[in-house]
């Protein structure tokens, strides 16, 4: 029975972690909630108790066994090492340490084994990478992925609760024909934009490079090549991805469907007779990654196309972190 | 000076054609407007006159020189041959005859030459194909496209004015927390779905196969392979596409940007310093296809990624049809 902390407890991911700890009867003897100064004084209900939001202090981590960090890279870079130095194990949902070769990057259904090597810190992956990798992994294990071309359809929630709120307010103003000053440098109501993470010299944005790097690290295969186009769409909280994957080995669609149906955490969601496939609303609030539209891409040998949708805040973030905590 | 007809004058594309004929001073001596029975009796203003909506009759086409058909495949299949038999030349925006080898499929900036072979009927291409091909063509001409992997982000307008209206009404009801019975078998407010054109045995929907077939026909190259994932997003009227293109020849990014900047009907829309690229709202109401994010895909030799956005109702439909009419 552990003493647990959540750093970023009032954010979209933090809120989901609190809900999941309660729902999944996570074994803990104490839960401490940390957030920025402006939330101090508020309380959050957990297992019938009202827990106060606290401000982070160096010494708190000596009384914590396991901390979930979900307050973004900046806070993680500032506090994770302090927590580790006090003997606290950290599960970090930010990108701060994901590319550090000494830090395991874990999706439990895929590479739980990597947890054994942790040195007080485990990173939880990028949400779009997770949603792609959950259905890709069982196929990769059998047929060996070589090259992936993916395009994403990412929800507002990936940029935090503030953008979810903005999308709704801006859309409402648009429909009411009222003036509105958007938070972004362009409209988001009924609009979409290529992902606004920093643009690198290569022409790819960081989100796109993260998908490639994290795919190699999680699958433990430096030869896998991935190229992505990441796009923010006017959807509230589930991400979708289209994937075109070239495998080293040949396969049949029957083998693909069989592998998917046996995979943990992945749900085949399609009704071909009704031409009905997963949408973000279907996947919202669901633990599994929904997938379908597996089809042979005849433009190239051993190539498969598919579609996957997952709740960005659940398997894409909070659920994966909690699952890591459960495995520890 | 010709006698012109528009079949489908009250639809989203028909309305844009009327607007463009006026705006572009299309040479005509008479304009006749046709639509379904329920619109008969209404009028539409054109060059200061009030033109009546008429019902189609077999014999009208003997008094028409050029007809724009934009009422969908069903109407085109029923009436286009009748019009041709009366000596009327048809520009058809539907998919009805696009794959017929005796019918030119034309984007004037790309294959205007194909118009010379017309036998009274020219097809205007699929909107998503047009938006992809406009920036692809100048690159293909120099570097020879071999294989294209594309994902689309298609606006409501591609399914007609009714879906544009539905998206707004359903979204408003969602924001007002009011009950709403969606027109589609799933929600569209803040949601997206893989394109609901008929699903074929291959697992691809017809929209995806159209993009492949029309690309080969318009570029006049049966060896080009294209695989697509078509998705309807909650955007009102401009389509976006991500494209990953393998070329036969090697190229530099400088050559790519030079080719794009010289191409007709294509506008480079990017500000790398501001990390700002084209969005559907930017392209709405614009004649050009906006493109950018050209980047070398290092996962494979001679491969380029890019992003393109275009007004589905303009270059994606009405403008292309009017440009064909201007060239005739």
C-alpha cells in the first residue's frame, strides 16, 4: 500500500488519473494532490473524501512512494529529479524524459518488460503514438513493421482542458454570429490546423518526430521508419490515426484480423455491412483503442492500411500511466 | 456567345457556378436554371435579372449550347445523354462518367489538351483528387510520381448544402445541451468519420478508389499508384489532404519550392518562422489550392511529404467546371 501523489491534479489528465485510481481500486494508503498556486485552496473528491490541492515543496517527495506527473514538460524537468532524489518513483506523462535511453518508455500491453530496468522514472508515451502502436504492435510482432506513413486527426484535449473549452466557446460564438477573439492565431471553430508543436529544421514538427522516435523505442527496433503528418481537428477528446504500414513478411487479412482480435487493449470496431467504423465519439470514455478498416494496400507488397481511434485522455494518457503504476 | 444551362442550380455547387459566371463575365447570351420540382417557382438573381428555376424537359437541350451538370450522379446518368443527343455540350461535375475512357476528365491547369478529344461531354474531377493533384502536378512533371499515400480531411460541403446545415445545427444543439436526432447514423458535432461512400470488396470506399483512378487518368499515367484514406471532418467547406509521394527521380526541396511557386492555380501558403500553414478557413472562398509543409521524407529515397487545402466548392467543383467552360 503506497503513498501516491499527482502533480498536475487539476489538469485534464490529472482529473482522469484521480477518477481511474478510484474506479480501478488502485491500492494506496494516501493520495496527495499538487497543482499550481492558483488552485491551492480548492479540494477534489476522492473515495468520499475531500482532498486539498497543495503547492509543490521539495520535501514532500520524501513522504511519497509513487508520483504521477501530468503537468507538462516544464514542470517535469523542474521537479522529477527532486522527487527521484527523495526516493520517490515517478511515472511521467510529459515528453521531458521519453527520449532518455536510461528511462523506460512503456505501454504495458507492448513492453511491460522494460519496467524492470527503471531507475525511479518511467515515461508514458505520446498519445498519438500510443493510439497508433496499440493495434500496430500485434501485427508488428507477427509480420515485422518496416515503414509507416501515418496522418493524425488529434482532438483538442491533447493540448489540455483550455483548448477543449476554447473550441466550444469559439464554435458557439461562430454559430451565434458573435465576435470572438480566438486564443490561437487562426480560427479553430469548424477549422483544423497542422500540429503547432515547434517546427524543426527538417520541416517536421516535434509531435511528428516524437511519433517516429517513440515508435522505435517502444517497439525496441531502431530499424523501423515512420513518417507522420500531425493535424489538430475540431474534435473534443479522442484522437484518430490513419496508418499505411509496410511489413517485412507477407500476411493475409485473415491473419491480421485474428491478431487484432487476440490483442489486449484493442477492440475491432467495424461493421462492413453497415459501412460503419470507429469515430472519436465512439471511443470517448473507452479504455480500448478502437480500430478497423484493415485493407491490403495493393500499391506495394506486404502493405496494410488501417484506422484507429482512442480516447486521448484515457489510453492516450491517464489510463496508460495508471496501468504502469499498477504493474510496478 | 452561348446559351448556357445549369442543372442543379439550387445546390451548393450550382450556386457557386452562377456566382462565378457573373463574377468572371462568362460570355453567354442566355442562362437557364434547372432544379428539382420543389424549387420550381423560385428565382435566382443573375446580372441584375431574376431568373426562374425550371423543371428539366427533354426538349430544352435543343435550345442550349452548354450545360453544367451539378445535381449528382443519378441526375447525370438520367439526363446527360439526352442533352448530348440534342447537340448540347455537357460539363459534368458528378462522378457518373469520370471513368469512361471516351470522356475527358479535365483540370485545365493540368490536362487542358484532353479537351480537344471531347465528344460533347467533359467530366470535372472529384474534389479531393483535384486538391491533391493541383500541387502534385508540377512536381510530377519534373520528378515523375510513382506512389502516393494520402489521407484526407474533407469538409461537410463535399456532401452538399444539407450536411453543412446539419453540422451547424447539430453542433449548436450539442453546445446548448439540447436533444438532437442526427441525420447520420452517428454524431457529427465535434466528431469525424471515415468517408461513407459505398464500401467495396477491397475494403476501400469508392471515394478512395476515385482518387486513385482519377489521378491516373488526369495525369495520363497508368503506372501511378495511389492509396487513400478519406475522412469527413467537422469543417464547413474546404478540404485538406496530407500527401506522401515517392518520385522516380531525385529532387531537392529548392527545386520543389521553385516548381510550386511557378505553378498556375497553386499558392504556397506557409510561414515557417511563425509555424503557420494553410487551414480550411484560410482557403475558403479562394480560387487557388493552398499548399506547404513540403519536407523530405527520409524514411525512403526520393520521397516528399506535403499539405494542401482547397475550397471544395470552388476549385474542388464549381470553379473547375467554369474554367473548363471558359476553355471550350
